[in-house]
């Protein structure tokens, strides 16, 4: 899993234990070279000299496999796993190359070494639609503002990227015997200028089934990035089981205690935008353009424009998502008309060859 670690400078990377020669690549036995497509037989057979993974690592591997096979419930699936076990998890994924490729391409997960927590995120269609509509509106307004401001500011705004669920590695200040442990997060979306280490604005959507701790996430982004992340927008679409939907915003704040200055996160907005009956409430989510940039980026052109999204729009996004999710679950909606008597013939599924085998051929 080197690709999950290579975002850091060499002196900051978390390095998994060096595998022994017998574990440097998957076994060439038939059971490893041609893994079965059946979920129950998808685990590779370790070589006799391979140490047995710990219970925590085995549980994490099973969670990823369940996610791949679509048998994991939507929500915030959380496991307790120590940093040493997490490094072993990465090593085991290197052994099971097919699973590793799927995890790198499809899985959305966080790892926090300070609290020894691995969280695998599984979204729902309603939440995904809400997220995409919200991000689209933010992006569109930034593009519009870029056409109405001085060229220097416009060029900065034009370069701001929507990183989606791309990994964000938070370095923080904690150092262990293995070097600086990295908190890895996959926000639901984030906005970052290429010149910046961290995204300035992060968006997180909570889940009803297993509620994502939005307050904790916001604090982690802000404090572990040393205010590199300047704004966290959190949306709880079913606020604490009430059926209401709430939007929250956190920002960095400096406080002084006993002569010392500390960076903390502060909740500056917490408002219900959709009631339990599905009606929108008055209000606006306001994000100044300066939230997306560092203050010293454009000292001579301080932005005074805002991204503004009224609560009626937020409510409409969720209503649209719920409607699409409902029609999907009921099997409703139009499909193409095929000639009478047409039968569907699915392609037979064959085992996916490992990369090492393809290269050897």
C-alpha cells in the first residue's frame, strides 16, 4: 500500500514493517494466483512462513471484503486498531493485491492513530445526491465570482480544486518511535488551491444509522492541520433522530490560558434548515471567498464576495435525493424498450489476475 503513504515526504511517511523474502510477493500456488470470485473464498492463502494477522487486522480485512461485496450496511463503520496493526493491515493488503487495488480505487475510510480508530464510510444515494448538489453549487458560485473580481483574485479562484473524497493526510505535532503518525481522512468533499498543503474548506455529511461524530471530525481537521483547514461545513441530514436536518460550520480560534496560546476549533453556526415534516426553514449558509484562500495569497486584493446558499436550496437537494432513493428501491422509472422475447445473458465472471502475474506474462 505504498501509494497510501507516498503523499508524505520520506522522513514523514509511516513505513510498514519490511516483509521477509517469503512474503515479498503473493504465493505462486494456484489458490493465490487464481483467486475465486466467491466472497467466501476471496482470501489469499498465506505462505506457511507468514505470521497470522492479529484479530484487529483480520476484522479490518473482513470489513473491506464485505464492503467490496456490497454486504456492509451504510453508515460510519468503526473499528479499534492500533498503529502497529494498521501498518500490518497495509502489509496484508499488499499480499492480497486484488483487494488492495479495490481498496485504493473504491473504499472511503479514515484512520486516526491518536485514537486508534479505523472508520469505513458507506454512503446512501440520498446523501450522495445532496452532497453532489451542494458541491456543484459552491463550485458554480466560485466560478461566477471569478469573472467579477480583479484578475489576480480571479486566477486564484479559477485554480481552486474540488478534491472530492481524496485522502487528506493530517500531520499534526505528535511524534512516536515510528516517526510522526499521520491521521488519514477521506472527507466527503474538500476545496483546495494547488499551492496549499491542505484544503481550506472541508465538507462532511453525517449518517443516521451510525452517526458520524461531526464535532470530533471538525476539531481533528482544524487542529491537526494547524489551521491549514480553515472551515469545516458539517451537515446532519437527520439531526439526532429528530428527522430534522442541520447545517454546522466550524472555524479555527486562538485562546489564551495561563499565558499560553492554543489553537482550538469553534462552532460558529448550527441551524436547522429542514424540519421533520420536510419543509425548509429561513436562513443562509454563507462562506466568504476568503475562506477558500490563505490571507497572504492576495494581500492587495482582499475578497469581499460570498458563496451563499439559502436553506430552501439545501432542503431541495435532500428532497431530490430522497425521491431518487425511493424510486430506486421500488424499482420504478423508465428503462429502454427491447424487442419482445429478448433475454439478458450475463458474461461469466472469471478470476481477476494479479498484477504480478500480468507482468510476468
